[in-house]
C-alpha cells in the first residue's frame, strides 16, 4: 500500500512541478528539490515525498 501512496505523491509532484515551471521557470522547483538533497524527483527520499509535495502545491496555489 505504501508503494501506491508514493506513486501518487510522485505523480502529484510532477504535475505541480510542471505547472510551476510553465508559469515561473524551473529555479523554484530546483530549489525545493535541493533543500531535500535531490536534483530531480528520482533523487528524493520517499520519506520526503509528502513534504516536497506540500511545498510545491503551496507554491502552485499561490500562482492562481
């Protein structure tokens, strides 16, 4: 069950990251990943997926 949840987080992170990049560019997304020691979504520790999603979702919501 946890694996499915991680896949859902990854999909949501990808969608938010894509929307942010389209609106303001990749620097913000890159900075969020870097705070979690990652260069891309594949580098993220699964334990950090909820936090990364929350940050990106909040940024995306501010763009609306």
